[in-house]
């Protein structure tokens, strides 16, 4: 309860002043300004943590704590996600039963493209994540879908993220009211309180990064998706972006949505866009 109190008493005013929410459900698309939002979002973290190198925010809690960072850097010599990288590489190159591969479904053969996902599909009118695109590729080639939260999907996305390491996040928002609405819906979801603990995503990852909740150091929201998928000691295994969202809802005693629900896809769009320019660091490892 002490940790919870610390969270609630954090620097909420500065954060929320920068990201005042629009309460109506219907979005006034002509008032949405993702460029200004991204600039304000990044500046908030840069000013709150002036001693953290900008590109280091993608390392989550390790950018907030020097002792943890040293331990993590030593662990990176034998990273716990290495098994997933190996499995993902093999899966990626293994042909489907019809002879095609994942490379046939993606630009540049699927190599070095993680920084461009999620994207807004103007034909469909919705956000498409990398996880969703991988399962659609499988479906188009007559293969069964994978779980969105771990195992094969985590291995595939780990390999694809690894081929993009160091590339700056480069999410585009086309001049389309539906894309602007998706960005705004994602932002609203991120800042909306929910669950028995009445927490929003921002309660932990904007108000209180660097602080502890129980034994865990809270990660900054800036760059939080650049490291996905991740190996978590808490999970004793790999998890995808979908798993991270579901877990976050569960930890605040909210009812998680289905993986790849529109709300999760939109919040992934929002968080990825505001991290534009920061490098892909996935796959990552977390406590």
C-alpha cells in the first residue's frame, strides 16, 4: 500500500497537463496533433530524467537504476532470450506446407522491418501489428494461427526485432481521420484509469518510472515497446506485446481484453509513434 500511495502522489500534474484527454467518445480528428503529442511526450521524459541518454530509455527499468543496469549488461553476454532467437530464425526460414515462407508476406523479406510496425492499413481502416500480420500470413498460407501471447509468436517477433536492432522506430500516421482516431483512441486508453486499483498505464509508466512497486522498478513509457518481445523472469519465459498489455491489466485488477483487440492495437500505435526516433532494442530481458 505504501508503494501504491507513492504512485498516486507522483508527478501527475506535469504529465497530465501535457496530455489532457478528450472525454467525448467521438474524435474531432482535425484537432489531433500526433507530432505535437510525440514531442511533448518525449520532452517530458527527457526533462524529468536529464541524466538518462535519450536512446537509453528503450532499456526500460535498466535506464533508471545503475546497479540493475550493470547486472543486466553482464547478463546480456548470455541473454535469456537467446533460445527464442534461434527458434524464431529457424521458424522464419522454414517453408509452409505450400512451399512459401514468412518472407513472402512482408516487405524486404521481413528483415529489418520491425521499426515500421504497427502501421495503419488504409484499406482496412485499422491498425495492423506485427503479431497480427504474422498470423494473417499463416492464415493466408493455410497454416493454423499461433497464440498471440508467447511461445512461437514470441520467438518469431524476437527474431524479426533482432534484425531491426539499432534502427529508429519509424511509425507513420497517414493524413486519414481514421488513423488519427486510432492514435487518439490509443492515447485515451493509455491514460484511462480502470480496474479495482483504479490505475491507468500512465499511473506507473509516466508518473512513477524509476520508483519501486514491491521489488520491481517501474519502466518509463517512452521506448517501452522498442524492447518487445521480452524474456521476463516473472514469466520464466518469453512474452509478446500482447502478453505485456494483458499482464498490465491483470496487475491492476482490470479485466484484460482479448489479445489484438482494437484498443490494444491502438495503444500500441500510440506508444510506438511517440517513441519515433528511438532505436529498436528487442528482444529484451526484464526482471
